[in-house]
């Protein structure tokens, strides 16, 4: 039976954004590995008139992350690649932009407690 989401569960849904002009890998989102076991992201990237969207799922075992990206739609070239890792007590969603042109990333994360 589905469970109705209450206000106390809203911390499991977050929204963040980042604008960069670098091709260096940077964290796009970070969450506590002690609090959440897995997360699903809806990612949107925009650079000039090019737009990309995809979904990205990550799960961890406390030491290593495992992820997949799917549902990829692009109006032009690929704007970035995504990966994940664990650094200290945090799981990180990492983005490597494809170009040094200004690129804006917006993400919605839905996470599931450990």
C-alpha cells in the first residue's frame, strides 16, 4: 500500500543548482552516507541554446558507490558526464562539464533513508 508523504519526510527531497565555466569535476550534490542509502536525481543542464536532461541513481555500501544514468535527452551536444563517490562521511554526485562555456546544472534529489 502506498504511503502518503508527510511534512516530516520532505527532507528526503532536495533541490540544488550550480553554474560553472570550468571543465573540472565538481560536486553537484552531497548527502550523508549515514542518513541515506540511495538517491535518485533528475538532472537538467543548460549551456547557451543546448539543453540536457537525464535521471541518475546512486546506491552505496558504506565504502563504494554504484550508479547508472538513463533517460538521457539532449537538444544538442552532451553538456557533461556524471559519476559518484564517497568522501569521508558523504556521498557525492559529481559532474564534469564538457565545455568551459557557462553551464548551469539543476538537480532534484529524492533519497531513501538507510
